[in-house]
């Protein structure tokens, strides 16, 4: 008997966008129907499947039930303490514990947003998606935002009327992994989408009145395609004008297909300095758009390169230029401090307490401007 033959309780998938940290996660499909991108470790070795609408609704009902129980408890005692919740959880059947825990976390986070999992939820029949969304709205009418990941390839093929119906049912933001606007890069990393597909899908989402978040991956073109990656990605986004552009820098852990190419020397990874130049070129070439740029991933070298286009463009560029103009020793210390989570902005290099810690670590580990990129590679693998 497979997991789809019977309901096995509330399910959650492995990931969500960083901006959905406080969202309730509702799993509609399992894993990724494409699963071939060479830079992506998330679902490798796992088969894609679609959960029955009835089971997804069961999940929603379970969370709703526990939210009501917890809210009632809170009304009686004036608060829901972790101790009360732990006591209550002892009387809950094993199969329901995950739903209970999701309800508790979501309630404590304000219950304002929901994220539909996994990698490409719009793959399911539009009528099924609308049914699930309407059920969510019925159970949780106060929710402000319901969002999902989707592949450009899938969105480009959805009929406009179906996308509008999904919007009307409550989906108000779609997250797309654009990664690059360069066809050379997209083909190399087996993204399964071309620049034109990305543009078509992005414009379709915007025209449907759904907010659009596009993820880009600095470094994905390697040294060979760094420049064209920056230029073509900027051009694609200039033509889409998404609501959000989110930066997530390439890392190469050993469990991704790209690692083989990297190890064999077929893929030459950019140094931090090259990646900084690439991001600089990318932002320099953005124009005519009103997107908000976010850098909300720990893998990024610049957490503070964020802002609204066009008004914050010069400020974002000035941060990258400051990094590039640092002397190699100071730049090396910033790179290490940033990846250790000790620095959040370039100005943190002036924080003597934190800087002393970074200097000590660099001394102990023998990190110098000459070998810093190898050390950074190791640090970045921890965050993938
Ligand atoms: S489409 Fe997304 S989840 Fe699927 S393999 Fe590519 S990056 Fe990973």
C-alpha cells in the first residue's frame, strides 16, 4: 500500500522560501516533478507524487481543529504557554502530532500566511488547486497571503483563465526559481526552462494580478559564463518587472550533480570577488523596473544589498563597490566573518569585538586572502 492509498496524517515537505518562515506549510505535492537541475540537492532520489485533494483537506481540517483548541485554551488562561501545549500534546494521537505542532507554531507566529508545498504545486489540476485554496480560505478567512513555488515551464503552459481562477480562489504570490536569464547557463544546469519561457511565465503571473518573486543565483554560470549570466539575467528581469528579486548565491555541496563537474574541473567556480563583480554588473544593468531586491539567504555575501528599484539602486551598488575597494586582508576578514554569521553588513568590520573574533579564527585556521575561497566553500556547504 502506498502513501497515496490511505491518509497517513499531516505532512510537511523539506523546504520553503526564507520569506515563508512564519507561514503554515500545506503539502499538496511531494518533491519535484522535474528534479534535474544540477545545482539543486533538495529532492534528489525522491519521487514526485500528487496528494489527493481529500488528504490535503484533511491536513487543513486537522490544523484548523488544533488552532481552535489552542485559541480556546488561550482565551481561558489568557495565554498559551509551552508547558500547557506540552501537556495537551500528551493526549494527542501520534498521527496528529505534526498537525498539532504546525497549529501551535503558526498560531504563535500570527497566522497571517500559508505556503503551499512542494517544489511546483501548480503542476496539479487547476480545479484541484482552486478547491484546496477555497478550503483554506473557508477554514482560515483571516489569512492575508497564500503563496507557492512554481516552475516557469509549468506556469507558461497554464491557461490564463485557470491562473485567474487560482488567483480568485486565494493564491496571491508565486515564487519562481529563475536562477539565470542566460540560455547557455540554463541549459548547462538543466533548468528545463529557457529565457523566453521565464519571461512568458513571469509576465503571465503579473498579468493575472498575482505577486511574483523571482530567485536568481549569482555564480551559477561559473567563471566561463559569469558576465553573460549577469547581463541576460538583468535583461530577463527588466522584461518581467517582478515584485521581488531574491538573491541566493550558488554553493556546491557534494550531493548535487554539479559537484562532479566541479571536481573534474569542468565547472570553474567563481571566487567571492568574481561573484561580487557579477552582482555589481547585474544590478548596474537593471533598469525600468520597480522590483524590490531582497538578499534573505545566509549564502549571500551581502545581506545588506537590498532595496527598491530604482531609488535604491545606487546605494546597493555603492555597498558592492566598497567591498571591491577594500584591501585584500580586510576583504578576507569580511568574507569569513560574513559566512560565520558574525558580520551582517560591511560596517561590521569596524566592530572591534566581532573583528577580534574573526581575526582569531583566521589566525587559528591559517586563512589568508590566498586561500580564503576554499575555506568559504566549506563554510557554505553547511548552509545548503
Ligand atoms: S525545479 Fe526547483 S526543486 Fe526542482 S530540481 Fe530544479 S531547483 Fe530543484
